C-alpha cells in the first residue's frame, strides 16, 4: 500500500531566498526538467514530515500571476491545473509590503498559503520586528519565521503546510478585496456572468476571472471566448466600459486601481505587524504624516466630525438658492397648468399627482448634486477609507468587523449613498455572523432616497439650522446601526469576531472633470428614478388618494357651503365692504371638501385606519399614507406628502413648498417631525434593498429586517414624540 503524499508549491519573488529554502527542505532529493509546453526549468524535490511524503515543487520566481512572461505562465498553470495542497510563499521579510503582493494574488485565487518570512535575522539587525502571530490572524495564513541559509524554520514550514492542507482538505477559500466604488459593481456583474457560463468552472473563483479581465490578461480572455463567445464578449465590453470611465474620471486604468487597492490592503496589514525603530519614524512619507493626524485615535474622529459638518454647511450654503428656484419653478408650472386646463381628473392627475409628487422629489436635486460632488471628492482623495480605518476601534465594541465600515459608508454613512450596493459590499466580510449583522443594519444609514425626507423635515421644523440637523441625523443613523448591531450580535447572530484588515488606497488629488462626471452619474440616477419609479408610484398613489370619490350628496353639501360663502363675498363687494375674511371662508369650504374627499379615498381610509396605532408617535393620516408608500421607495414619502397636501389643502394661503405646508399643519407639530425622522431612519428598507438582502442572506432574514426594523422604528418614534412633547 502506497504512503499518503501531498504536493506543496514553493512560490516567491526572484532573489527572495526561495531556492535556498527549497534546498533546505528537500536536500539531495531533487530532479530538474522543463514545465510542459514552457521552456522554463522545473524543479521538484521530496521531503518527509512524520509518516507523510511531500512533493515540493519550486515555482519560477515571479512578481505576479498575470501571465505575460513564461515564468508567470508556468507558475499560474501549476496552481490552477495541479491544485497543490498548499503553497509556501517565501517573502523577503525586510521588504514585506512589496513581497506580499504576490501572496495576495495567490490568496485571491483561493490556494491555501503559508507565509515564510525569510531573512528575519536581517530584519532584527535593522532594529525592526514583525508580529507573525498578528500577521497570521490578519491574513488567515500561517506565518513562519525563517533564515533559509541557516536552515532555520525548515521543520516549522513543513508542519504549517501539512496542517493547513489538512484543515482545508482540498477546499479553496479565495480572499475578497474591495476595489472601490468604480470596480466592485463591475466585478460583481462579471462574477455572475462567469458563474452562469461556467468559465473555468471548478478551477478558479469566478471573481478572479473578472479581475484578470480587468488586468488585461490575454490568456484568461481567450479561455472566456472558448467557453462562450457571447459571455466573453460581454466581459470584454464591461472591461472596456470601466476602462473608459476610469480614464475620464481619474486618468488611470483598471489594473492600476487594482494594484493600488492591493497595496492599500497590504499597507493596512504592514502598519499593524511591522514595528519600526524611532529613527525610522522620521522617514515617513507625506501620506504617512497625514495619516498620523487623520487616523489618530483622538484627533481623527474630531477631524472626521468637522469634515461631515462642513460638508452639510457647504451643501446648504451653496444649494439653497438653486433649490428654492427649482421648487418655485415646479410651483409655477403647477399653477400655470391648473389655470390652463379645465377642472377634472386629468388636471388633478397632472397637477397633484405628477407635478406635486415628482416635483417634490426633484426640488431637492440641487442639494443632492452638491452633496454628491463633495462626497465624490472625499472618496477620490482616499479619505473615506481612512474613516473606515479609524472606526474599526469603535466597531469592535459593537460586535462588528472593521470591514463593516465600508458597507455602512456605501449605504449612506455620509449622506447620499444607497443601501443596495451597501448590502452587496458585505460580501467582503469573512465571518457569516458579522456579515449578517452588517447587512441588517447598513440600511439604517442616510441613503440618497432618505435625504429628501430629512431635508424637507429640517426645512419645515428647523429653518436656518438644516446643516446641524443633517449632521445630527447622520450621527443618529450611525448610533442606531451600532446599537442594533450590538443587540443582534448578543442575541440572534452570536459569534466570534474576526481580525480586521483595512485597505488604505494612496491619497489622490481629485480632478475636476472626474468629480463632475461622478456627480452627474449619481445625480442622473437619482433624477431617472424620480422620472420613472417615483412617477409611476406617484400616479398610483394619486389614484389611491382620488378614488373612490365623495358620494354625490356629501359633495353637494360642501358645494352649497362654498356657494353660500361666495354669495356673501359678492354681496360684500357690491356694497363696497371688506371681503377678505369672507374669501377665506370660501377657500376654507373648498379645502374642507378636498380634505374630506382625500379621507374618503382608498389611501385616506388606510391612513385614517392607522391613526389609532400611529397617534402615540404623532403621525396623522397623511403621514401614514406617505409611510406606506415609503415601503416601496423612501423618496415616495416626499412625493406622497406633496400629493396629499395638494389634494387636501389644510390652510387658506396660496400654494407653498411642501416644507411650509408641513410647518403650517397644526395637526403635525415639531415633536412629530422629530419622531418621523427617527422612524424613517429605522423602518423597513425599500423594496429593492429587501430583494438584495434576500439574495445575500435569504428571504428569512430579509423579511426579519422588514418586521424587526419597522417595530423598532415605531417604538423609537413613540418614545421620542412623547418625550419631546413633555419637554416642550
């Protein structure tokens, strides 16, 4: 009976001491040949660990797995086709960041990796040290100190490789690194195409294939075409599209972005595991000097709070005039159309359904555009990643992983994101429990859909203090998400925390053209949603607020009241008397009819029926209707309130912006406005986010989010309203 054997690969950069270690491991038990089809020398040796025979393959020295050179082709072919039980990556320990680049690529492939930190004697001579235990925890790869020329670490290397091979039992677990907002969505799309078409199925992870397309790897592109011409063409078009986008916005290429983020990932590891002597601290690069302040334990959070506050100050200072102009334009359009068209359902649909509904959302476009511009500037400089790095210390307290910060930020941690890509970004978390806790709480963030709601309420109840209110809302969303995460991690999603590694991309100077393109893309997506989804929902809600109409006898009673008041106005004018108060009575009668008609509609009946439940939170029936619409999309809250107040006027003045209508509605005081802010932060994610959550974690957790979040929002709103009313 033959003895069990394992194949172990030995990888590394040229001149890293790999061959010396190979000789130390295998002694004289070696033979040399050529790799099949490649004129590159192939070394294979044999070693023994206990009762186990090991075949050790010395791979050609290479810096990358993107197969351009013959050495790279041979190394990659061995990893993919021969599937070794483990790979020992030999690193020059004194140049850890540069040498880890190859290790990260092997880890992304999913191969079990042992990190051999060679020449550790030279590291210590320079007065430095490397925390191998922490390096192991951060990378998930056993790290072993070696001095190959002295044979030190030989036994430990073999033991680590055998143990890792035994643990993995042939399973490949690929490392997933975030490559930023430009590449991550493309990689997700590519991954789905690769998986659906079985490109290199069973050999490499689908995401890895996408990375190779973005890096311009001709061998992988050829394999894609061979598997499916149509799929290969789709992948190449996606690559070309994102390449053109990056060239326009950042003046760079996909492979450069990938390299930057890989080195950022490595830098995040190195800064934690490498201990430098005091003299080396004086040689820090400019970015390191900046990071000493921007990621400082005390100064960093203060700077971050100031940055977010200034973002809102600039947004409102610059955006107030254009916002008021756009809102005035929609008000003028509504009045003009109302005067030009005969009274009837079509006029009501266009004025109260389309213009009041969609206009209520589009009125905030100037503020949204400015906010997106400033947020793009923070992202392009690399500061958003530093925010994530800083917040890791806080997140650990609440049972989350440092990588959870990125889904939070993408979801709207700085107002303007979207929960759908935020939910998808949780894929980067290794721990299923941390992923689930992050996925369930990321929708609490101030996404772009919620921003118009908060802007409307801030303008209605805190005029002149909008920036402070938006900053407070952003902070409240973070606090709520962390507290709920702690609750979940202590109850339904218990589990151990995993170590944190943060990708720190280099600081960049954003280009004006890039910022404008990013701003337009996000703003256009917002406006397109308002012109399609929000328009459709607004029309449906208008119909629900219009039908069934008042019974004829009830409508006639209101008409008689209005006609009587109008007759008094005409009589007063004929006698030369003051008629303003009587004219107000006419308008009041008409408004009473509109409000009664709205109450009688399907939506009105639902809103009124819910008042018994929502009254403790201060919500009236109009707000109830809007919140029901918000289950579909949060922007609908604004459009629905616009339609509700347009169809059922509550005061006798001329048409005004929605925020002013809210402020004048005596049935909806400021305390209720504050409670509504809390409710919108917390309650069920929009329908699209629910679907995304179901794809990532299953429908059970998506439906749990709907029910749990809404119940939590209701309790919070009731407590806040009652407390605010008592304090007032």
